[in-house]
C-alpha cells in the first residue's frame, strides 16, 4: 500500500520503516499510527522480510504527539476525534497502544534506530522493539507528567520490564529529557554510536539475523521471550519450549541447521513463518 507519513522499503530481507514528517520532527498523528500498524501487517505477511528497522527522517526520530491543536490536543470530547482502533472496556483504544501492541505481536525482529529526539509516544512506542540503538544526537523523554497526562502505549507494562521499576519511575516522575548516554546507562538502548554509524550499525545487526538464522526459530523465540515476561513461573516457559521444540526439531529448518554445521557451510533455511510457525506456541499476551 502507499503511505503518506511513513516510508516503507524492503531490500534484501530487511524492511525499513522511516517516520516521515521531518518538518515536524516526525511528530505522531493518528494517520501515522494507522500507517505504522499497516506497515507491520505488511512486514509480517511478507516471508522475505526477516528484520524490521524503524528510524526517523531528518533530525528527529519522533518528537511525540503532534500538539498543533493546542490546549485540546488530548481532549477527545473537545476535538471529537475517534481513534479508529475500536474500543477496549467501552472506551476508544489509545492509538499509541495499538501501535505498540502491533509491534509486540510482530513475528520479525524489530530494531529501533534513534537518529534524534524520541519523546513521549516517540519513545513509548519503541519499547516493544527488540533492539534499540541510539545516535549520540538522540534524546529521550517520558514527558507525560509535564503535559498533564500519563504514559501511554502500554508503556506502564513495557517500561519497567525493559529498564526496571526504579529507573522507569525516575524518568516518568520527573518527565525530564535525557541524553543517549543516560539512556544507555539505564538500559533503554543497547548501543550509542556516532550519527553516521547509526543506520549501518542497525543494518549490520539486521544482516546478521537475516543471513544466519531460521526465520521460524526467530519468530518463535521472539514471541516466547516477550510472552514469558508476564508469566509467574518458569513452568509456563517449559511447557511452551517443550511443545515448540517437538515441532521445530522434526522440521526442515532443524535438519538444515544441523547439516550446515556438520558440512561447515552457511545454512539455507527453507522454513517460512507463514507456513511453518508451530501450533500451540502462545503469542504475545493479548494478541488478537
């Protein structure tokens, strides 16, 4: 499909999603939310896509919600806005949460490449991404309390699981903007690189995944890792592991992986996520 506020490109197994409102530092809109959900639908439906890289056009990653409506920006009674993502418990679903949960449900590895400011929804929607890399120019802020609202995009679930409750509460309670070095120290990003190394670094990681791993194995592993964050017992993981291993172990990717190792060659995994994802592997909790 065509997009107006993002760019979606696929090259050699890697899909790149670029938030594309550079004049507004890629500020988040309802249209962008719908386009992001559609882009992840497209990536998941394409077996050739192994990794999704998300970045921003121009100087910013995403400066947060577009505030051009002024004081009524977040007041749906005033602006009459319908999110368009249905309802949950009788109220319209938060658009940022719809995006975050769609990313969480993705069966491909997702890499966030922060080229500049990522504030508000610009950072919360990235929390379900698997790997986050920041340019030295990046800045982050969970600024909601300074705008009189609250953290959204299901980030009250994601953030403490990513960085721990104490660090999460400090950033959320103060609402301050902090630099890439603090983000790295707090565990929000795994690497900080020079601006001109950001996309090459993200693509290098993506290339390593695409060239060396089974798409089905990675898809199952991703869903289990995220899904088990909410489990109270390792027995849930043991049950899911046992079931998935039984099916994957008898599959063509496992055969190819073993033979490639024995024959000292690179593997050529034939499995496809659309056809070979095993039955009974629990998806990310709450996935439709």
